[in-house]
């Protein structure tokens, strides 16, 4: 994922999350089902840089320290 102004968090070669300074804020990679669930519950918003929705990525405009999604992202296969 190439965003001009972002910082990516990785474990090895696996991208887990990023900070998008172009407006999306904290963005995390989870399973598509989990992203759909969290968006439906109002936790996040679809991540769509340049208008293209990334199904396994979600922006979290107001991160909650009690809900640490990086731990969940680390456990995903691949």
C-alpha cells in the first residue's frame, strides 16, 4: 500500500497498521468479516484511499486505548 504521507507498522513483512496523515488517521488490517462487524458497530470507517475501498483495512478516527486492535491484527494468518 503506497500512501504518500503514512507510517506503516509491520511485523516482519506483514503490514498490520498505519498512520495516514492525509486524513484517515489510524488504519488497521483485520479480516474482512471483522472489518464489516466493527464498521457496523461504529468503531471504524471504510478505508478508501483515492476512492478504492480496501476490504481488510479500516480507519479508526477515534482510537480507544481499551480496544487495542493491533493485538488482533498480529494474530491474523499470512
